């Protein structure tokens, strides 16, 4: 996307570390699929990867081949398409995971490890020295296989910054590092704390490696925190389509890209005209559906009912839309309802070929609309709520352990009879 120099210049006045361009890494195929109850098959992953590249994504965090043969198969098939994209595989700093990334034909590996003392002690029972040794071994193994090395500091927002700096400098002295991914794994950061983390590390490591943000949305701050990292000089960010991911999800691709473009004037590779189609595709295959008021891609983002709003919109759409509908290849829509005014009635009548001046019925039509809206039967609302709840529970509930156990037992018995 082309820079809005005025927006960038203004933002740069507030944030002196603001870069001119940012790399957008998409994690839908890996972290997005880790949303509880979500599973993409190989065909879906290949199609989604192609659609993401068509939308301008230049780096995919495409799977965890060390934990999934299906991820290996999908990544091999994506690589065979020879798409103009770098293909990243997530891996632990273990030889078998790095080997699986190579087998999957990844170009890069995202080597992750908890870095907070809490996670090291409670999850891995490792000391800092042992964790550092493992990360270095994983990085050396990946580099030796010709893979681009990206270190993912899991739980970085609860880690000791001085120790993170030491790890980076130690490993970078022996292995070329593409990116350091600072992960707000439990979504506990806020914009000021994210800025402090990124600025503190950037000041100490210089140009040893590029910093990248990976934010989760447990407090609804993933997009804000991702943008805060950019304000602090992060050159790469990670997102997922529709913000799907573990628990409350990740930073949303469309939201982040819209803010980079229109609020900060920052250059990126994403084509906004593709965002709505991407959103719909992920809704279909994930089983997670958007709220009508979801920012940027939600149904209601460019729809207006309020009389005051519509009157102003008809005069100049910038009155109530700072984010342009045309940027997303969408259009404004005016809705007749309880809060409408005469202006929307006239606009809608004109749109269907009714001569407003000749008819002279706009005010009476408005009165009828308000009455119908206020007395509308809500049974359909209740039915829709129940249907949505039941569908969501069915699609996202996960697999039945009792059924799987019975199937496994039957399969074992059948093998024994052969």
C-alpha cells in the first residue's frame, strides 16, 4: 500500500521510532487453527494459503509439522505451488521439530520457548541457563539446515527484559537471526507496557535482529498492543484473519492493516480489496462467525440507521466514516428503522424509483417504520440466538473422548482377529 505521508508525518511526531513500512506475517494456518474446536483440512489450508498470498501476505506461519503430519502434507503442497511467499514452520528447539520443518519444505522456522521465569519453572522445569542452551542448539540446527531462524519468546511480556537481551546477543553472535518475536502469550500487556518492552530491547540489540510482535486478545487489546509495538519500531507483526486463535484470539489482520494505513500512514503489502473475501472464507471453514459490529469486516461497519447520521452521510460520507468503505471495496448502506429520519426515507424511496416530491408520503412512511420497529415480534430473534448457540456448540465443542475410545477399541479388536 502507498504511504499517506501526512498521516505518517503526524504520527511520527508522536512516535519517533515509527517505521515507514511494516511486514505483516499471517498466522491463521497455525495459531488461528489452534482456536478450540477449529481444524482445517489439507485442501482448506492450501486454498487459504493461496488466498492469503493473493491478498499480499509475504510470510506465512503455516503450521507445526513437528506435531502434525497433516501440517507437513499441507506445507509441502503449498510449497509445491511455488507461491511468492516465505513459508514458516513453528517448532520447539528440538531436533525432531526442526527436522520436521525441513521435511515440510519450510523456508523459515519459528522456534518458540517460554521465557518468563514462571513458565520456565512451572511448565518446563528448566533454569535460564538450560533454556538458553536449548534455544541456541535449536537455532544452530535450523541454520545448519538452511532455514531462516526466527526466535519466538513465548510469554515475553512477563519475562526479565535484561535476560531476553542477553539471549538475543548471545545467539546472534553465533547464528544469523531473521526476527525476534516478542509474544504477549496470555494477553496481559497494554500499549504502554508493550512500548516499554520493545523500546528497551531495541535500544540494547541495535540492528542484530528485527523485532516482531505477536499479541493475544484476552483483554481485547491485541490490535492496540500490536500497533503499540509498531510505534516502538517493530518492523514485523503477526495477525490472523478474523482474529481467530487460542482463547480470545489474536490481533485481527483487517483491523491492524486498516489502522496502519489510515491512522499511521505506514506502508505494507496487504491488498484491502481482498480482506472481506478472506474474512468470509475463514468464517466458513473455521465455524467461528463474526459479530455484525466487528471492526472493519463486520456487516454493520458501513451501515447507517440514525437520522442525524444518515443526513450527514448523504452530504459527505466522511461525516461518520473515517475508514472509507471504498478502500475495502464495500459500499455505504442506509437502513430504515426506529432511529431513522426523513432523509433516509427520501433516499431509499429515490433508490427504488419513487418520486419523493410527487408522492409526499415520506413523513407518514417514517411514522409507519418507527411503529413497526417498536412493535416487531422478537420470536425470530430468540430462535436465531438458540440456533447460533447450538450450532457453535456443535461445531466448536471438540471431539468425543468416549466415542474415540470405543472406536479405537473396536479397531484394535478387529486387528487382533486378522
